[in-house]
C-alpha cells in the first residue's frame, strides 16, 4: 500500500458473512440487559393485560346444510330457489353465502327480538352501571344486534356439509342459548327468504298471466278476422294457392303450344309471299305450295293444264278468230280464274290462321298475368296469415307456460321444508376460551424478546461512534493501523505517557510496536521521514499516541524526534519534563539554534522539540518558509520526525502541517469519536491532498463485550500480560 485513502473493494458493512454475523451477535450480547429488560416488561404487561381480561365462554351448535331441501313433489315441479348443482365451485360459493347469512344482521335481529337482548344489561355489559336512568340510556344507545353479530363465529367442517355456529359470551349458559337461537333464527330466515321469493314470483307471474291471456285472445281474434276477410273459412290459402298454381301451369303449357303454332304459320305465310314475289305474272309459284297435289285444287290445276294444252294445239291449226279457238280460250280463262281464286283462298287461309294464333297468344298472356297477380295476392295473404298465426301460437304457448309455472309455485309454496337440520344442539361449556393465559404469556415473552432485539439493533444503528476495526475500514474507508489498549491502573499522567517505555512487555507496548510495523510497511520502498499525528477533536489521545509511537520507533534503533506543533495547548514538554522556554516558535523567528532547542529524553534515541513560547498566530507561523526549512533540516538529522498537531476539526494547523509532512495518522478514541466528526476531519485532509496512512483506534477496553475475541491476542499473552486490573482512560 502507498498510504493513500483506504477504499474497501469487497462486501459492505451489512454483508452477511460469518464475521458480520459474529459482530451482530456481540452487539446483541453487549446489550443483553436491554433485551432482557424489554422482554420482561412486555411479558409483564402481557400478563397483567391477560389476567385483567374477563373470562369468555363459547358454545356451538352443529348444523347439516344440504344444497337443496328434500323433494316431496314430482320432479316436474321446480322451486323458485333454483336447481341443485354438483360442481365444486357452486358448493363452495353456496356454503360461503350461508356463512354470511348466519352472521347477518337479519338473523341476529331475530334472536335479539326473541330474547329481548336489547334490554338485557348483562348481555350488553352494562350491569355495572348502578344508575337506572343512565343504564337505560346506555342500553338504548347500544346496538344489541351488532353486539350479537360480533360474537357469532361460523366454523365449517372440512370436506363435509356440517357447519358449527359458535357464540362467545361471559355466561356459558347464555352462550349455549344464543348458539341454539342463532341456529333456529338462521333456519327461520332461510324459510322466510324462500317464502318471500316464492310470493314475489307468484305475484309477478299472476300479472304476466293476465297480460298474456289478453294478448292471446287478441291474437286469436286477429286470425279469425283475417280468415273471414280473406274468405278462408271454406277454402284454405293452401288449396287456393294450389288451384292458382295449376292454372298458371296450364296457361304456360298452352301458351307454349300456341307460340309454336304461330311460328309455323308465320313461316308458311312468309314462304308464300316470297313465292308470289318471285313469279308475280305466273301461277307456277303455286306448284311449290304444300298441299297443291291434293284435293280440289289439284283438279283445277289439272283442268287448267289440259285446257292450255288444247288451246295451244288449236292455235297451231286455227286462226285466232276461229270459233273453237275462241271457245277454248274462254274455257281456259274461266278455269284460270277459278284456279287463281283457289290460290288466293290458300294464302288468305294461311294468313287467317296466323292472325288467329297471334290473338290466341295475347289472350293466353293476359290470362297468365291475371293468374300470377292472383298468386301474388294469395302469397301476401299467406305471409300475413302466418305472422298472425305465429303471434297467436306464441302467446298461447307463453300463456300455458306461465299458467303451469304459477301452479307449480303455488304448490311448492305450500311446502315448509328446509335444507338445514340440527345435528348437535349447543350445551354449556364451563371452560373459558378467552383469555388463553398460557398462549398470551408465551406470546408476550416472544414479542418482548423480539422487541428487545429490535431495541438492541436500533441502539446499535443509532450509535454513531467509531468503536471497531470495521467502523474504521468500512464506514470511514481508512486503513486500520492498530489499536492502543486502555492503560490499566491509577497512574500519574507522566507515567501513563511513558507507559510503553517503562513497561515494554505490556500489551500496550506490544500494540504500539504492531502499529509501528504497520506504518513501516505502508510504504516499504520509500519510508516516511515526517509524520503528522492528529485527531478529529480534543481529548482523543493523539499526544499519548504520538509519544507511544516515538518510543516504539526509538526502541527499534531509530533516532526519533517528537515535534510539539500544538501551539495552542502544548503538552510534550510536560510529558518528558523538559523546559519550554525555547522551541519551534523560537526557531521559526530566528531565536536560538536547533541543537539547544532539541531536548533528549529518558528513552534512548528519542528526542523532543517543545513548542516554545505560544505565538499569537500558530497557523501562519507553521505556514512560513522558515518552518518548512526547519522541518527539512530536522528530517535530515533524524530517522523519523513525528509531529504532534492540534485537532484538525478545531483549528487549521493540522491541515497546514499535513501538506508539509510525508503522511498523516488519524487517532480515534474508541467509542467516543463521532463518525461524522471523523469524516469531517478526513474531508479537511482530502481538501489539502494530504497523504493518509491510516487510523489508530485508541483507548480500547479489551474486556468490553463488544470486542469479544476480535482483539483476544492483546488481552494478555504470556509475559505481556498486565498485572493491573483497574482501567483508567487516557488523555
């Protein structure tokens, strides 16, 4: 280590380690009387409170509670309270509900009214009121129902349908009476609740039944009126719709036939027209007509053909004016005219047939449209009729359902069955259940011990002093150099200051040598020459520690010089019995020489330079170049120079000295130095960038319980054991 500020890298003060656990145990042991005292007080208070409590007795009535009451009616007759369920959650909620009903105000009110508890002074706890008027007023202002509710407890038996109704009271007989009455009141309340619900349901159903009866009659009359208006009394809408459908089908078939016929006639007329247009001046077009080779027209055609042939032959033999030829021409003209008339009749017959077919088609279309319109009307009436019929049927079904349910409720309402049965009635038990003296005393003792432990821990947390190595390292962040045990015995101040020299085999001397070793190992490559020893406040033992360190270092063969730089309350000259006429203040102002100012002591190798005359401005004097040169000169002449400085929180002298020395050691008085005061001192030293070697814990009472075996080695080992047993604090 190089002497810088110690910063612990591992577990904090609250780490759960064996050492930390032992530290807490020792803290509790140190305050064992606090723990025991608090435990005894709490236990005594608990006992006094328990013994002053009135004795409370308890009695319980066992009930069997079924989910449903026994059925005496047919399964078709259902009660208003609902049907039985068998699942776990329903049963759990059901029994929880029954527990709430048992402890309800309604049940308690029945018991209070039946037994007159509202005016029972013993039950209300007002029997000690002697004044009759005051007692009556108190009873009137007391809620007897709430008082009874507070005494009722429901204890369900596990995995069963049994429930125990327990009632607490100051009188065991009254407790049993109240338990039985609460059970009876609960059964009566259950039955009354059932009857109230049944009555409410019956009233509601009667109102609904009258309304549904009126609606049913109205809907039936609406159906009748509709059938009358639609002439459905003789023929139903289904039959009428069937007739109309058959008619529509017949019209469709006939219309299809006529349209086929029209297509054929139209084709014949068009074909004749094309033939006539193709041969307008010739009758040969008629030969292509269908039916020309049949009947009278075939005869006319044959006669006409024969006459034309004859006339042609006569024309070849005779002149045009020949009588035979003229006769033949006349006959040909007559036959031709008849033939043409026949052809015209055929054309007119085809056109007439086409016109008749078209007219027939129009009539059929008109009849079909009429039939369809009639079908739509019938369909519309059927829809409206179905709606009226549904309303009528629905109202009738509702009416019948409500009427049946009303009869069921009227029948079930006549029953007075209950799903609750008494298994064991309550009987007086003369052993009190409260207060439980043994349990309360044990609980009071346990709570007292816990309160004592809490008080001990609280005192430990509130303690703000530096007392152990853990406080130095973990709370202040300093290296721990060692402890200086308390010097035992009533000794003079000078003997106490030179205790290490005069008793080199004591535990104090051994501890100082350990501190010396730790200081030397702080910086083995570059040992210190000048060292400032200071404290956070006065009376913490810094001067004694400074002397002890000087003696220990001188005993190791070093030439050690002690400087009394406390120019406000110098003390080293008295400890060594040397004059203080010349010292540091004299040398700084140029009076005298170092050889004359330095005084030897009875400790070989240990010298002391007193403070000298007290200056008016110590801090300015120590901050001069002359003092720095003096300190440098002394460091060259001696192996170690130790400066006894004033408390750092009191004055600035220690901070000035810390900037000129190689390092600083902070002295802390065990159990006295305040942690905040120590932290404030460290901040002051850190502000001037002083080099901290660590801290020394001074005036440690090794016999105190808090240290336990932490410093067991210092309490006495072989020839180092001290003979004196009386402890005296160091200055």
